[in-house]
């Protein structure tokens, strides 16, 4: 299959900008990060648009979810509590958007239910790990986020089973894993290694979710 040129250019922009972002993280260069991260996020918007986002209801809802991810990325450039909360809300809305998109394209409800049960254990383990470090005002937003991203993964599994596609589930699982790095860095221990493995997982996951628009 010949990939649309704009999709390829967007994916390439994300890959190149991600290298800049990782260098900025290593050198603690905030200006370079402020330039590189929006560029990397713009890449997955271009990829989604180039994949034909406006040509289907699934693509349109997925693109809205990608926009929320872009907003979340911009919010997290500033490393303070208000920016983190704004980013958390943006990504939560993005996950809901992806879940709705999967529903638009079709979800096997049995697989959805089974995956929700399977996600219960890792979700509880993650919350038990994080809870001693989460300040009282952030506990409800963090719990809500864990619930929503777990639901999004389950919807991705149900959609993938229904449509015989692997990209939705792979993208969703990688997103889930990348958020463990974000949570560890914000609540448990701040160190650059969290971002060095979390950011590549994150941008790969979002590019894969953008690529699902190609699967018609």
C-alpha cells in the first residue's frame, strides 16, 4: 500500500523532532524542548490529516483525540502543578476521544468486557504504587485518568478484534505504558530516564493511533 505523502511527512517530522526533544531532556535545555515537543506533536496531526481524517467519522473523532494529545503535550512543557493538571485533563479527553472513535468503527463487547477485567489488575497495581506519592488534591484526577485510559485500551482491544486490526491495541497499550513513565516522573521520582523511555513510547503510540485512520 502506498502511504499518503502527508502522512509520511508527518511521521518523519515526529521522528526527527523526537530526537531533538530527547537531546533537550538530556541537556535540560528548556527552549529546545519548547521548540521540539510541539513540532513532534504537529507531526502526528499532519500524519492523521494525511491519512484521511476528514474522510470518515472514525477519522474525524480520532483527529479530535489527536488534537487533545497535542494540547496535553504543550501543557506538559511547563513543569508545574497547574500545567500538569491541564495536561492530564487534555490527555484524559484524548483517551475518551479514542474510545469513542473505536466505538464508531465497531467494538466486540465480549472482548471489551474481558479486557476490562484483565486491565483491572494492572490498574490497581499502578494505583497502589502511586497512591502514597499523590497529594490529596490530585488523587481524584489520577484515579479518573487510570480508569479512562484502561477503558480506552479495552475499547481498542474490542475494536481490533471486531475489525481484525492490530494497530488500535498496540497503540493503546504503548500509550498506557508511556504514561507509567509520566506518572513515575511526576509523583515518584523525577529523573531524565523516565522521559528517555517514556517519550519514544508515547510518540510511537500516537503515530500508530493516527495510522489506524488508514485502515478502512
